[in-house]
């Protein structure tokens, strides 16, 4: 039986690859959605070839605008693009499964040892790595987002407003969309 010209074996193989890819992303990233972006980019664009860099940036933009964590939203959108609704469910489940499992186990240890300096030292050591992963994701997004001087001005202006003038980030997204329509 085939669906849309895709053999059942190929469809199952795609679902397994999708699940394992997002399971790997969920298992080997630490620090939240933005820290996951370099791993998602590596796996989805370079290893699997499911998206172009431009498509990836679009999915990140949509994931930022929709409610919920960016990594889960990205997994959901990408899973749907690769394998429809079932792919969306599997990718979402796979990306949260490692964190859910590890945090369920660690909860008992963290509460038991929460007042020890070793735990604080471990978290202090992890923070710079998370910042580095977020910075790497920012550079990747910037490479594709800044296509000309207009996009640089929009990005820099809204960065300034949100970062230093407490401009509402939701309004910044709407304003950027409006400026994109107006200028492009």
C-alpha cells in the first residue's frame, strides 16, 4: 500500500529517522529551546537534508511566534513537514521524552542534594555552554535573516527597542512583519 507515491516501508523509515533525530536532539541538548537550535540545524539540514537553511529560519520564526517552547514548536512543525500529523506527534514526543525522563529521575537527587555546593558548581559550569549554544544559534539565524541593509536596520532597531527601551516583543514581531511587507 502506498500513500502519495511513497511506499509504506519508506514512510516507516522516515518516521523512525524523524523520531530518532529528535530523540537525539532532546537527549543531547541542555538549556532550553534556543540552546537546541544548533543541534536541530545540524541534524535536520546537514545530516538528514529535510530542510534548507531558509526553511529552517522560517520554522524558527514561526516557532517563536506561536505559544510554547521553541524546541517543541520546531519539532512539531518539522515533523509535520516531513511526515504529516504522525510525524508531528512523533517528533514532539521524541524531543520531550529525554528531558521528561531525566528530570523525573533527577528530581529526587536534586531535592536531596539541593544545598550542596557541588550541585551549584555543576550548574555554574553549565551556564557558559548554554550561552555559547544560544550565541551559535543567533549567528546562524543572523546569517540567513540579514539579507540586505534594510533587514539589518529592522533587526538592529527592534533589538534596541526590545533590549533597551522595554518595547513589547509581541509588538516587535508585528512591527517587523509590517515593515517586511512595506519594504519588500
